[in-house]
C-alpha cells in the first residue's frame, strides 16, 4: 500500500487527482465496511465536493474518530444519547486535519465515549479485525485501525486516553503513537486535570505518523498543558541515527495481570533485535506497580461518561451508567486526592528514565480477544476489569504523560503481536528514530491482510 505521504506526492506530481483518491477510498470502504464495520457515518458527498487545502497531505482521504466533533457530520460518541447529534463547528484537531489537506470521508467506530479497550457499542455495533473478523481490532480507536488494516486508507486519526491508539495498533499490526501530554490540543474542550488523552496517528508507516503529528501538534489559546515545540519536525527524525540507546525491557505490567507467554516471547525477540542493532538492552522494570495509583486512575476514568450532557442515562450502556454513578458518588475532595496521588506516582515513575532512554514492553497482555469477550459478564465492573486484563501496559503512560508507541513485530497464531516503546517526557523524537530503525530492519506493511 502506498502510504499517505506517497499519495500526497502523487497528487502534487499530477499522477493522480484528489478526486480520484477520494473515489478509490470510497470504493474500498464500500467493499470492506459491511464486514468490518469501521465506518459509522460517511461524508462521501461532502468529500466529493471538497477542494482540499494546500497542505502536506493535500488530497489524501482520512477518517476522524467519532469522539471528535466535525462540523456538519454526525458525531455520535457511539452513544444512543447522541445518535442524531451534528456539530456546528470543528474541534481544533479536525481544523488542523483539514488545513493539512486531508479529505474527510467520515467517522470511525469507537466504543461508547471511548470507555473501553474494544470497539463495541449498542448504537454502532461491533467493529471487527481485518486479520480475523471474529476478533476485536481493539479500542477505543478500533474503527481507525480496522480501516487502515483493511487497506482502505493508509493513515487514520485516533486518540489515546488509556491506550486507545496503541491497543488497536497492536491488534491490527500497525504503528501508532500516543503523543506527550500537551503535544496536541484538546480545544475547545479540556481533557481532565491530568489531560490523559491525546490525539494521534494510526498508520502503515512510521513516516506518515511523524508527519501527521507535525500537523496536529501545537498550542491553542487557553490550553492548560503545552509541550514545548520539538527542535525540528518529527518527520525529520525518521531515518535519523538514533545513536546507541539505553533500553530497558520488562514484561511486568503496571496493572498486575498475567501476560500470555507468546507475547512475552515476542517482546524478548524485539529486545534481542534492538541489541543486534547496537543498543544497550537490560532487563529492568520502572517502579510502576502501585495499587493505590491504579485506584486513583479509576477515579479519573469514571468521570468520562459523567461529563457528557446526557438527559436520560438509561440510554447509556451499563458500564457507562455504573461509571457515571460512581463519579457522582465520589466527592471533590476524593477526586483531588486522586489527582495528587497520580502526580506523585508519575514523578516517581518518570525518574526511571534518568538511567534509560526507552522502555520496551509487550503491547498487550493477550492476543486480540474475541468479539464480545469484554462484555461477557453482566456486571459492568467485571467488564471494566476485563479491559484492564487485556491492556495492563498502556494506561500508566497516560498518567505520566510520556510519549509511547505501538510497533508491529511478529505474528502469533495468525494475529499480529506488537511491542510498546515508552520514551522520556517530550521524547517523541527518540521514538520516531527507533521505530523507523525497527521498521527498516523488520518491515511490517507486507504482512498486512490484502483485500485489493
């Protein structure tokens, strides 16, 4: 598959028109979406009438995650409470996507309010993994990842508040990066006291992801958190020599759940590969095992459904009803104490990067789970726990605010198995250099499913 920067170069050279790229993507979506359900609202007619802006991705088709407001396009948050909501204005991220020249074809599937690690909801149904439609593409940016893995577009927008870019990237054999806290503005909204969530890319190539983050990054008036601009564009880091990095490998997650041995083996193989590339690799675990911090994180997470303006909460799925009720029963003092506890935990954990440049972990604790697995128990708190059991390596990085990337590495039982690279604060440049080095040594795009 030609990546997004390659498609934009073809448009600039006159080898293909933006309209032709739009029609080709629509054809591919119509051929695959009935099986995988990654697109929940299309804007095909608007796209056909779009004259793309003259930006680095001029003419390239794009899907926006259905948690981001887009002017004139239905935005449901995958909730029956917002089934007919059509925003009048764009979020800052969508404005930047349009300014970069992308042509928006619609909204990608997500769980209700992006609350869990699989993409299944009462309103929009289950999104399925192109590697195996009986398995999840992950969540909450599962629709974005499934669309890319199905070969309809090479790059899609996602967001990550507890792993929601890295989880689906790992499930679908793609590259994804959660940027540093404050790197991408949530404007006009805020993302909670610790700004857990950041928008970012899910892509076939590392260079697409870097260029997309260049587009998204930057301050918007009134942002509570703001990461200092990088020394140079992130795209310039792709192919740059990462030097001899100090890399710590661990298979011990912050949430103490069992990790499938095959996935530990994949991560160890990636550690060996990095050592062969000349890096200093040791086995060491950051001080992130902390039951109190995990409980505090849950206090912040339960706010998500409570902060949506829902008149009738019976329209919500049971997991979000339970979380919203718990949030209302949590006093402001308890919430403030939870924020403080997480900030203290973050200081302790991030200090580990004084002695290393990158931490390598498995991407997930399980291979992509079957459709319906998270929601098998009737108890919504058991459903909540199952999401953590599947993804115990990802949420801690949203607490610390560090950048982290999901990098494809192997295939196990016909399903992709990736690793996570966690960088130092504001260390996206290191991750792009290292991921690009791995991509060159171990190409992954050729392993993706082929439908066209």
